[in-house]
C-alpha cells in the first residue's frame, strides 16, 4: 500500500528543486516539480527533455537539481530513462552496484506529445520500471509559445495565431492518458498542482507500481496563456472545476475519478481572462463548453452550475 | 586459442560477449542485424549476462546507450547507414558527454536511392561527431578491433565506432582465432565505471552551455580525441603483445621502397594488396597503405609512410558533393599540405552502393596514379566504373 | 558575470557536468520582483498552502510549524497572496 499524503504534516519538507532556477515568476510547472520531488525523494534520477524546465534549471554553472539529473535531447527522455533503468538493473544483478533508484522521465507537452512520442511509446511498450511525467503548458513555451498537439481547440499561439482567416488551433488536444493506456501500462493519471495532495498521491502510486506509469500534469503558464502571474494556481483549479481537466487515475485498467466536481463552472470563467482565448466568439465558447460536457459525462462529473 | 569459422558480424558478437557488456540497446538494420541477433541469443541462453533493450529506433538506441553509460555500465550497440544517420544528433552528444560506448557500424550506403550494399558514406557523414573511428578489414580484425574498442573507449572516455564493410566483411565466413574469455577479461576487466547518475553524487549532466562556456566544453572533447592518439597506440601495442597480433593505426604493404602507392580503407585493402603483389612481380614499385584508425587521423604516421613516394592514389568509397575532393582524399591532402615535399595525390571514387571494384580497375587506378607521379600533377578525381 | 571568474576548459568538469547539486541558489532572482509579499503572522493559520504552491521554494518551513517568506528566492509572482485562504499575505510595491 503506497504512502498516503493527507495533510501538510505528511509532506516531506526537503526541497529537491533548489531555489534560484530561472523559470518564469508564477510558473506552475515549478510548483508541480517541487511537489513531485517531495514524493520521489533523494533516491531519484530525473531525465529531462529539452524544454522550459530543462533550460531553466541547468544553465551552467547553476543547477537547480539536488538529485542526479540528466538531459540528452528533446526526442529521447524516455529512451535515456530506459537505458538508465535497464543498466541499473543489470549492474545490480551482476553485483557491480548496490544502488537502486527511482527513474523519472520529465518532458513538456512538446517533448511528449510530438517529438518525444515515439520514444515514450517504445519505453512504455517495453515495460521499463519508470515514471513518465508530462508537464503540459499546452504549447512550445520555452521557444516562444508555438503550438503543439497539446494546444487546446481555439487557443492562439504564434504558429496557429488567431487572425482574419483563423480561429487559432483547429483541432482538439490528443488524449495522452488514452495513448499511454493503449500500451497496457499498469498506472496512468492526470494531475495539476492546484490539487497538491491528489498530485502527490498519484506520483507515489506511479513510483510504487512495478512497470511504466504516466502522469499528465496540467501546468498553466502565465507567459504563454497570457494571464497575470499570480493567477497560475487559480487557472489550474478552474481547469478542473470546469470539467476541462478531469482528475482521474487508471490503475490496472480500472478508471477512478479522484476529484469530484458536483457543480461545474461554465468554461467561460476559465477562458475569459486568458489572452490566448480573447478572440473567441460565442460559438467557439459553445464548442468548448460541449467538450467540457462530454468529458463530464465520460468521467462522471456533475452538471454546470445554474447561471444566476 | 580457438580457431573458428565466423562471419565478421559473428566475430563482433563473440567479442562483445567476451567483453561481458552490461547493456545492449539496438535496432535491426541490414547488414548489421546478425550481430544483434547473435547477441540476443547469447542473452536468452544466459551466455551473456546483460540487459538487451529492443529499442524502437536507432535514435533511441544511442539515447538508451548514453543513459546506460552514465550509470557506469559497459554498453554496446550496432547499426548501419540509415540507422547511423538517424542517431546523428545523439552521436555528437555521446562524444561531448564522454560516454564510452562501443558501436559496430556495418558500412552501408546512405539512401537515396535505397541500397543495402557496402560503401563508406554512413561513417563519413559522422566524421565530425567526435567519435574514435576504427576500420576493420576482416573477420579476425573485426573481433580484435571490437575487444580493443572497449579498452580504448573506457581509457579515453570517448565513444568508439568499429567499421566493417557490409556483406563483404560482415557476412563472409573466415577463420578467426579467439583467445579464451579469461585472457580477454584480463585485457578488459569487467568492472563498473563511475556512476554519474548516483544519488550519492547528484551531478547534473547534459547542461545548457551558454556562449561563455560552450567553446570550452566542446574543446574538452577535441582535446580528448587528440590525446587519445598516443593512448590508442599504447593499447594496440599491449593487445598485440598479449594476443600475437600486429595492429597499428595504418598498414603499409611494400612501402619500404614504393614509388607509387594506393591508399585504401576497409576491405578494398585486400584487393589492393593482391594487385600490388601482381604489379611487384612485374617489376613495378607498387605499394599499398591502409588506414585502420580514421579518427583520430594518423597524420604523423601517414606523412612518414608516404615520404619519398612519388604519387598516391586515394580510394574513396564515399563522395562529398560540391566539396573540393572526396572525404578521405580531403583528409590526406590536409595532413600533407604543410610539408615541403609531398607526393602527388590522385583521387578515385569507387565502390559506391556496393559496386564491385575489380582487380582490373585497381590496375587502372595504379596506372593512373603512376602517370600522375611521372607528370608531377594529378588529374581530376576518377569515378571508377561510372557508366555515362 | 566577469570574465575573470569564468572557468577554462581544464577546470570545467569533464563533459560539462555541474558537480555541485543545487548551485542555482547562488543566482540572484530578487531583481525580478516588482512586488514583494508581506506575511501578517497574526493572521497566518500555518496551513502551509503558500508553501506548497510557491514555484520557487521561497517560503521556509520552520521547526515550530510556522511558515516564513524567504525574500532571497522570491520572484514576486503573488501566488502566495492569491492562494492564502485568510489573506494573511499582501503584495507591496518593491522600493529598490
């Protein structure tokens, strides 16, 4: 039975993400990583894909990592993690080492949904004992807000900008957890840092499970989504409350909603103050509301609050 | 010492087994595949205690190898042509991150058009990657060079590529003398290297190197491969002594008094030798130089070997379209440029895409090289056997 | 960064590794701030939410169970101000 995090007293106080990293003020990915590393502890190797987190935490000679950390490329965090996991297994078996480590591969949405998908698929299919964490800020934020296949419908990015002939992103984001589950992995879950205990318990379960596990974390980005820097956690919460980001886990094929939303907020409350959605017309908002309603139906969330 | 009939690929597989690697991460591609199939067999039957990762691409193969190498494990992979090209970006990372990976590259032509047969375009495309490159011309050499590669990689902390010609060396069965496993293990002891991803150290590897630092970090790898030159020769000498071989960075055949020489790399050396013997019997002062260590380039040895030679015909099995000359000729010309006395260099491109290079064609190349030597200047690069 | 402090290729760890974990603590992020958080300890219920939400780890946990803002690492984002349930933290314009 995995350790349960129920109250603040249960949360380890050590910081494995050191202060002084260069992530933007208000970056919720930083918050998420702090929470994740408290769960994984010092006996963890993190393999980062190129992206916001990698670049902002490893600018020579400053490293924000208080645990062993590796970055090799954009495409291959899952492949590098596979190599580390298997090599440690071999060395332990051949009595060339006495160490056992948790291996966490960490990629942004770009390095996971797009360029890193193949390596992730391979690593999951092969059954390596590791955790893949995707911190999803819904675009290639590090390089200046270009669209990824995790960019939601109608969001404006620099490579799918809203304009005279464009409504922004024209397709819906891929369902990463569904893709992961298609590989028969024993554990996959969604999370977001506004619900820290939910996130930490899921990370704990992911680490403890034997085999590959995937956590898809929504990490709102004030810079790219264009909202005030102090609102990151507010948006993280609002995504859940509208039903656009259901918090659930799937363990051994069985789905369980972990945060119920008895009365959902209308998506308008989530979309209205984000600069990337300011071009939305009523019909676009209706489209996004239908999607939220579909997700609510699929995952068993409550109905939308009555408008007063 | 056992004497067994082995293909070049199997010779490499046996060398890897005897080296007691800890991890193999590989993706199949013709004509490398029988190496990894043999290794899978060894692992499946408990003859080799290693983790075998069936990666989903060559890019992931090299990436997994880097991850594994960082833990201090002994790591091997094999590829050819498109596979090597697919891992291109990761090769550059492996050298600067100083991961002692051994890669067997079974030389095959790069597409397009699709071609599974032998030429050197794949390895030539990676000559800037910072990898040490050895070239083996027979199954025996393939075995010995692979064993040596592990030692060189771990002592210099640089990745090493062992090249063998696709089908010609990889699939031809030849007698191979294999020392016992104990003898091999005493040359390359099976022990873990530093675990750079140990929580006891908590290092950060693969960092961002801004303009203030990139230059110095890259130079570390340049300096390392330069300094590896002497170390490689020392290790070759140790190997030769232990196992009764005679390996160096180059081979010279009949070079003591040669007037006109042919320079080759890989299995073409064999044909060149046969032709040189024939020419010698006709009174020609022919010689052959074969390069075994391509990176770091053995400039000093080549200069000494070619001193007093009137002309050298350089055989490239790859092209550099739009370049001044083909790759091997470019490297040789550069290393000889600074010397007041140097031979005339005649360029030849032959054997692309597995095209057979015949003894007659070698004789033609010798004859053109001799003409160049007599006249004092070379003609344009000759594309041997090209149909108009 | 003055040029005199920069390491040469012989001194930089092999492979460009950073061998000092958490060396980022030497990087000055205080200059990023326009606003600074101020905690009213009399209102603080010691719930820890500001601590768990801070992207920087700029809120310290003390052995007596109280929380304290460490301005050395604070970028002034204001998440602590937004997430405090009892409004014990307010954002004040930086004077510097």
